[in-house]
C-alpha cells in the first residue's frame, strides 16, 4: 500500500480478509455462497481499505498471514459509471501493486469467455440493462425480461452474462463481487414500477436463467441495512457477520474534521449576500492560517488552499447568481478571474452579468487548487469529496436540510489526512446558513452529531462520531498568558496512551522505525544497525538449533507421497506403495515465502543474503533460502526474534524521544503510528494546544458561564464551561478552592494529540481510549503536581471498563500524578469518589460487577 492504514482501517482489512478466506473455502469445498458487509461512515476511507484487501487477494498479506488467491477475480459493481471511474483512480493511487493493467472498465465492446484472474472489472447497472450491447446476442427463446435479442450486427461471441457464468463455473477461479454503495439498488421492486436497476442487482447476486448466483458478495456502504436485509432474504446464501467500523474510531483517527461551525442570522431579514461576504472572509482567514502553519512547519510542500462552496437551489435565478458573484468579488477583489467554477448538471459555462464561470468536473476540484470558490446544487456527486473545502454557504432553506447535510458530509475530510495538533480552527469546517434560525439549525446539528436519523439511502451521512462537535457561536481560545511555563512543562511530562493494534509485528515495527530514523537523520545507519542486531539473534538460533534446522531442511527437500489403485470392478481403493522426490527450486521458494510470513519479508530476504555471503559457494542463495525456510519452522524462533525487535524499538524510541518531538507535525505523525504498532498500549506525549474552540452561547442564546486559570483562555483570561453539566461544574469549583490550586485543563473529549488518553478494553474485549475530563495542577510554581479527576456517570455501559482502564493506567503511571480519582453523582445528588492510587480501591474495581454498587461500597468515599 502507498498509504499507511489507520488502525481502524487495518483492523477492518484484517476482518474482511478473514471473511474472504473463509468464504473462498466455503465455496470451493462446500459449495456455499457467502455474503457480508463492511459498514464504514463517510470519510472513513472505504476505497483505501478495499485497495488493501484487493492487493492482499492478488499478492497475499504477510502481516495477516493471508495467502493470495491465484484464481481471484474481483467484479466491482455500482449503479454509477462516474463512481466506478473515481474508484479506479483511487485504487491505483492507494495500492503499489494495483497497476493500470489490472483494472478493466467493462465497455460495450467487452467480449471475453471468462474474466481473467488477478484483475478488477468495473461494471455498472446500465451495462446490464436490456438495451445494453453487452447483453445482446442471446438466443431467441430467452425468457429474461432484462435480456433483449439483438440483430445480427450486434451479436457477440459472449454476452456479459456468459462471461459471468463461465467465470463462476470455472473451478480454478473465484469471483468476488464488491457492491460499492451497497444500499443502492437493493430496494425490492414495487408492484407499480419495474424498478429495473434493483432487479439487475438482485439478478446478479441471486442468479437467473442459467446464470448461477455470484459465490461471494461483499457489500460496502455507510448504510448497509437494506443490503443486509436483501442478503438475508436470498435463498441458499450464508451470511457472515458484518465488519463494522465504529464512527468514534474514524473521528479519533484525525481523518475527519472535529468541529463543524454553524453560522446563521440572529434576526429576521434578508442576509444572504451579507453572510456570503462573511463566508468569503472566513476562507481568506483560513488561507492565512494554513500559510502560517506551513511556514512554521518548514514544509517544502504548498500550503493548503481552502475552498469556499456555495450551494444554490436547483434552479437559481440569474439575479441570485450575479449577486453572489458580485458579493464574492467585492469581499475578495484580488481573487483571480479563473478562481471560480461550478459543478452544475448541465456542464455548460455560466456567462451572465459580465461574469464567466466555467464548469469543472467534481473529481478534479481537489487538485485544481487555483479554484477557490465552487458553486454547486445538491451533493455534487456520490463518492465526491474535497478535503480542502472548508467553508459552505447554502442558499437553501430549512426544508432542504438533507441537501445541506449531504453536501456538508462530502467536506469533512481533513486536508492533510491527519489532525493538526492542538489547532481547533484548522480542524474544523464552517457552514453558513442565511435562511436558517437557531431552531432549524439545531435540526442540521442533530444529523451532523448522529442524533437524528439520516436518509435510508445514505444521502444524509456526514461521518463522524463521538468526539465531533457542532458549534453555533464558537470563540477561539489562545494560550493563557497568565499560566506560568512551569505548568505547561508539567503537562508536557504527562503520559498518554496509544490504541493497541490487532495485527502488530515487532519486526515490522522495528524496520519502520529504523527507516524513519534514517530518513530524518536521527540515526543515519539505523537500518543497518537493526539488521546487525537481529541477524546476531538469528545466528545464535541457528547455532543453538542446528540439528532441528538440518532435519527441517531435509524435510523441505524431500517430497513424500503415496500411490493408490482404485478398482473399477471391486469399487475399492488401496495403497500400493510410497515414493519420495527431491524438491525443486519452486518448492523451496514456496517454503521460503512461508518463512517470510514468520520473520517478515524484509528480514527473511536480508538474512538470506547475509547467510549466502557467509557460505560463499555456487549454490549460496538456494542454500540460504533453504536454511531460512528451515529456521522458520523451529518453534520459538519467531518469539525470540520478536522479543529482540521489541527491545531495540523501545530503546530507540526512548533515546530519540526529544528529537522526534522536535520534528514537524507530518514527520512526528509517522512516529506516532510506529509507536502504536504494538499489541499493548504504548506511552506517548501530550502536545500543547495552540487554538481551542469553545461554545460561548447556550441553546437558548444566553451566554455561557466562564472560569479563570484554564491553560487556554480568551483575551480576558476566561474559559467557557458550557460543555460541562451541573455536577461537573461542582467538581471544578471544588477543585479550584483547594489549597495550592494553580491551574486546570479541560481534557479534550477525543483522543487527539493535545489530550490525555487512556486505553481500556470494552465489554466486547476490544481496545478503546477514554479521555478523563479534568487535569488539575497544584503545589507551587517550582514544584507543580498534576492530578486526574474524572467525573463519569456510573449508569453508562462503559463505566466499569473505563474504571478498569483507569486502574491499569494508575498502576503503570500513578507515581507521576498527585491524585487520580473518579467521581460519580449518586441518585441523592451526593458525589462519591474512588481513589485510584489506592491498592484496595483498584482491587475492588477489578472485582466489581456493578459500577453503582462500587461507588456505594466502602471502596468509595464522599467527595468534598
């Protein structure tokens, strides 16, 4: 893969590959037909995940021990040709080994007996309609209403249905059908209309008129309920558990913008051009912020050039367009003439009122960075997204809420595919709604936060999850000048934790770390040093297990078999003898490839070269591959190598911790990913926030309360506390009155770089991260002590798992904190507290079965 997968993407790929391996076995050995779905919200990177899966199908995946399927054929199916084309380009962009020649768009002249293995074929429902040339050439007696007999000139040797049937019936091939946007085309045909597209998709899946059902169906969508229902209704198809990507993990990854800011007029009137001017200023401000950020990072690449999207009604009047063009140019007179474009469905330039605005294909908008303003109508197109689109102004009214959220959902990806550490402004998208008020804007917010059901066709999906905020009247907080540097230094020293990985290999982690250290000039010969250390371990294992390795090598070289005779008359089978043959180069290479999955491909290859040089004979490389293949068969070799790789990586990460922290955000993010490549939570640093956005108004429009001495503040030294409930405020006020109180930090609710995050296992034994509410600083400026105080409701399902995670964190890092406490409000409104630094309390937490009873027990005391 050209892209490093996010942890949730990697986990999803592992689960999908497991399903596909089982499905392949089920189909070829038992004749079962399989279906399952991947549910991932908008912006999660479904195509990137699919690219990783397809690359593994064709080439195998050593990290997951997934063997390639030499007969794999992928049929990528949608109801939208333009979506197929976008996907084709993304697959080539994402996968190193998914080259152009492996990706075939099925056109009208396509005429093959069967699909070729190792290829992806793109097909859409229009190509299977009765009027399509691909289905013509069927005999006159066909009864299928979706197939039309063609006249002689259109006849072909094989129709597309022939190709599909022949592929399915070939025992050497496995046809994998990927339904992109799988919620579409799954609607049952109505009685009043034929619903041809739906019938086509179902016929493809279920088979008809001599074409057998597709053996393996994988549906991908943000909303797959309709697909899952259709699969459950299909006869003779085994349904595997769905692979579900949790929105909270997508949000946590930094791929999606954290905050959505909604602007609307506070009074009745016509303010469309006024607010369009405001939106234009926002884009100009964002442009300056991205330029400053790029300069501060010393990046050689161009800064992000943010885009303003202007959404108009389906039939905008000439007056509306002219006034909009004029308002933008009045506010941004230096804007070049070619910086405005549109994506209207008629595809023709707009020439009106002295303005010329050309049409631009949606998929080209992201890369045409000279385009700074884009006019659109609905959601532009399925699958379109533009990470640099940061401001949306919509001239649609409240009744068009779905159109607005649909378009906004295509603007939520972060421009650099990562969160900008501690900078809420650069991690946000802005939406200006001239024809909304607070009540109607709340309806938009509910969809954006997942509190209101979206369209069943997925059109309203906007991604995101826990950690996303919708802000109505935000204010940007800066570093509080009244907070001494010693307190900030105390924050710098605090530990946070990574989220463990399911498929974590210490050897891969070490080689990735060595490559990064070498690239950044922190350890020039890091890769060489890593190989020297690991080869010394392998040399020792070779010496220690010499006899086992020789026996394993002999076993690899000798292929044993049996000869049987089947009696035609007696109908009996008996063994008449055995035989043995010497393995050829191909057989040894197959075992060497298996060894690469144990040791890692890089280390297996490099160590074989090391052995070959040491042996120095004519058959050196063959013998070296044989020795490495035999070594990998010895029990304990992988564990020993992993231990050494883990030890070296940990040592280097400690040694270069400060140097890594001083790198640019882009490079430091690479190390964060390497650190997280572990099956256990890893310690990481907290980065200082730079700009923090906070809501300044309540839902009724009243001002929110504030407190002083927060690490971030407005120009008056105040920090809004509108996000806190009553008893959280009670805890805050109580802590601020304690002797020695110095400052406080409202820990972000998402596991971002500027947040203290703690790993824990949820009720399904899956790793998650929690972010305690408060960090308090006390003592003196010369001796600053940090405390975690976390008000958390006991009634929530995750209360006990989070307490256990907090207990484990305390066991590991408790000595670095003055206090670590969990607070809960009981039914009588009293507050009870668990002191996590107490061994007795932690033991009670481990043994508890009910969080409320735990707080009521002697393990807790009244909070004061």
